[in-house]
């Protein structure tokens, strides 16, 4: 677990209405870079393993959940399927180096994944995704993301 890359929601942030993000990736450098880029605008929490991610979500659900597809304990699609059942209003993003078009369509159609982003990602890729997530979370019907 990367305690230094995690950022807890403070009372001030709750009052400012910062959206919360949980990012699960076994590549610690990706988590660190992400947290550095977006922690000023979002409540960013990161986890390098499944048990930490589950614990963090139980302690405080996240508005946006991001997962790498290739993880040691569980693949990202399965993790996001779990999240879609436990936290159906969350905006769920899968980061992947390779996935079939059919697989993407079925996961989106099933409401498991709201958006796919190719790895390696750029700050612009993630920034656009976060804007889309914010718009989706503000709308009353999050299933149409």
C-alpha cells in the first residue's frame, strides 16, 4: 500500500465538494504520478492490491473507480463488476493495454464499465475522462454514461 500517495478526504474538501477517486493498479509509479497530477482537484486514494482497494471502499465509497485490467489478484473487469454491484452509482473506468472490441462492448452494455482508457495514458486522456465522469455523476441518470 502506498500511504504517501493516498489522500484522505478532509472536512474542507467535503465542503468544497471534491469528487473522490479510487485507483487500483499494481504499478506503484502509475499511482504516484496519477495522485500528483490530480490530488489538488480530487480526493485521490490509491491501492496496489485488491484487499487495500476493498478496505478503502468499505471505509469510504468513491465517486470514480479506476482499475488496471491486469492485476495479480483479480482482473480489472471482475473488480469493476464487483464495484458495479456494491456501488452502482460510481463511474467505473478500466485501463488496459489490450482488449477486444467485443469485450469492451459487452462490459459497457452490461453497465460494468463506463469508459475504457488505453495504456499508457496521458494527462489529457485522464483529464477528459474525469470531466466525463463529473458530468455523468451530476446527471440524475448515471446509467447512460
